[in-house]
C-alpha cells in the first residue's frame, strides 16, 4: 500500500505547497476559504458574514441574513503549481430566512485536474481526483441585549474524497477500497451583532471522525477554532466602512505543539518555539477592510498571515451591487510564497462570486 500512497501524493503536491504543515490534518478542502468578499478582506470574515458564505465562516451569522439568497463562487485553483488548466474550486450556497431561523445548504467542489498514475515506467492511465463537501446549516437570533443581538447556529457536513479508481487499484494489485473515502463533521458558532457598531464571532469547525482510505490509518480532520471581530466606524446613506480581524487555529496536535514546540523558518535558519508562542506561530491571522459607496461599489483590501504555512501577504477585491445582484472579484495571488519566486510563471489566483438576494423572500 505504501507504493500506492506515494502515487496518490503526486496528485496532492499542490497542497503541500499551499498549506505546508497544517498540523498534520487531512481533508484540506475543509480549510479552503470560500467567498470572494471574504478573500478580498484577507479572510477576515467570520464577524462580517453578510453573505451566504457565512455557512462556512460562522453559521450563527446566518440568522442575521434576510430573505433568500443564491451564491456562486468560481476560482481557477493555484494554477501556478498545477500544470494543467483544469484545476479549480467551486462553491455554491443557498439560504432562506424563515420564522424560526435561517437555513442554508452549500456545496464545495475541488479538483486538481487530470493526474497520470505511474509506477516506475508503467502507466496505469489517468484519474481526476476531487473532493465534494455538502453542508446543511442553520442560524437564528436568540435574544437582544444592550450588548447587541445574540445568534446561535451550527452546521453538519459530509465529505467525499476521491483519489484513484478501484479499477486502477485492481490492476496494480492493491486494495480497491483505498482510493476513496467518506466522513462527516460538525460546525458551531455564537455571533453577537450590534449594528452598525460592531460584531463578534466565536466558533468551532470540522469536528468529526477522520478520513480513512482503505486500511490506512485515518487522517484527522482539520478541526479548528475561529474568532472574529469587526467594526463599522462609518455607516450612512453614502459611505460604509467595515474593518475586520480574524484568528483561525487548526487545533490538531495543539497539546503537542505546546509541550514539544513547533519549528518554522526565519531568514536562513530554523527556529523552534514552545508554549503559547508555538500555538500562535501555527495559527492564521487575518485583517481586512471593505469600503462601499452608495451600496453600489465596494473596494477591499486585506492581509493574510500564515507564517509557518508560507502564506503571508496582501489580498485585494471589489464588487458591484444593483437590484439584488452582486458580482465580486478577489485576488490572493500575493500571499503564496511560491508566487514570489523570480523563476516561476505566476498565474493570478482570482476568485469570482455571483449573488442574487431577494430580501422579502421567506420559505415559510
């Protein structure tokens, strides 16, 4: 089985380049940030969460969404690393407000494109690895207080991961059950919102059994803790300004990080730190700003900081809204270390979002 594992890893080389060591967790698709507005703000979105991608960032914030909304996101995925042109990330979410809260259903799809299966000089054909995540979420307002409105929400998700076909594994004399896997996970969050002053979100993500391929030991899911805070210092009929900050910590191996420490590269050498500093070194920090003029045109800038994962840099984005329709675009090309090498052909990592919202829509 070791031989097959090495072959399968060929199709996931881009993951190691994008995420380095995310605490030994598997199911990387669960850590990919959806949403064009969110990416434009550097991923600092869990306390903003004002579009259907709230299902991913903070399901409790779904309770603050009005009416019904359809959201579609497309991204040519990290094509600087992938030689083919069929690597992409897709996200779709549908939300509807009801008298008992807001429901949401989302689909995530990720593929690295066609991969040749080789064992030495022997070719066994090609496969197209992919991941599909189906998520059902719910959020509702619990009560109001002088601090703001309190919301509570959660989500359940199912993940199917396909790496290699059973037919090819049979030809190779390997376990035919080791080419795909299924698992499930839960998210939950609390959201506090005093509009238009501030909002706060605290939640957990991806809590569930590991992803097991055949008889291999299961890969732990990237279960995480996420904290977000947002301010709205300017809000009138002409101008709206949002400033947001997030911390995302993949908690797999967190006790070992605290006790034994983690290693990361600083300059020309490796540095090892322990305790709280070790935990924070392996966390992801986000900051973002969104300025909207006349509820029509938006401009965004953000900062993404993942020191150990070699993802540090600015993000940019913008959007146009009219009559319930919104089109967003974002670019996070500059956060990836491999895009900063002078000898590489950089391809822009853009994300496109389309949303239609009908504020007076209610399912029941």
